[in-house]
């Protein structure tokens, strides 16, 4: 059984290989697929953005069956996302949950445009933005556009973490010491994943 700390170390090591252009990106053998067809046992669950530039399997140099991944624009939390994450906790027993945001997130940028300029999007995009805006309330007002977006991305990751942490199930699992919740931001230009400090307390 992989612990949360071991799982986090595996993700960090995989990202280090990715950044160093030493990724495995393995060809999966038929016997591995046959075993996975019977049962999956991922060591970590990733809730990430749908952005095509941030595929978690590649970013963390992970193979088939190693990561349980939920992707949605802006790595937002909704009842449907919460249900998928609960499945990972209850049925797959993954010890580590990572909220993975990324630099230059378009969903966060749109949420900032709503917050500061009153910009509007199409109705279904607005539904995504509605779930991001509350997490931007503590941003400093006087920031340049790039710095504001960077701060917004991190704030949105922490907001998603807080929503997961504050559920009765989340608090119980974390209190048991078996599950760990971590926030991270992917740097588009370098490929590096920056894990946020104080991730245990979103």
C-alpha cells in the first residue's frame, strides 16, 4: 500500500524526469493491460484543468493505471466532480489528492475579467466562471495583469482545495492521517510542477 508521502514523492520524481527530458513514456505490455482490466489501483488522484498543454500522465511521467484523473476547465469543484473524487477515495483508496492548476489558465483569466471588468461569457462558460470567482475575493487589487493572473491561478487552486477539505468526508479522511490533499501549479514554459506550501491546510 502506497502512502500519501510516497505517492507525492513519485509524482515529484516523475515531473523531474519530464523536465529533464528523461521521461519513460513506456510502451505498455499486454500482461500489464490484462492485469489492469481486472482491477485498477492508482496511487494518486489528480483534479486538473482540461487545458491541452497540461496532461497529467505526461507531466508526472506516469504509466497506465497509476493516476486517477478528473479534468475540467479551471479545475473547478462541482457535485459531479465531487462524486468522481469520492469514488476515488472510497473505491480506489488513493492516498493522495492533488489539485493541479497551471500558468495562464484561460478559465481563471475569464473569471478575473468578470471580477474586475464585468466581462461576460456564454451561459455555460459562465457556469464555470461562477465556481471560480468566489476564490478570488482575497486577491490584492493593485497587481499588473500577469501577476494578477498568476495570483489568481494559485488562489483558484487553493479555493478548490478548500472546497474538498471542508466536506465532512474530506475532513474525516484527512483527520485519519491516511489521505493527503496537495495543491500544485504547472509552469507552462518550464514543464515544472510547483507544489504549494502548507498544502495540508488549504
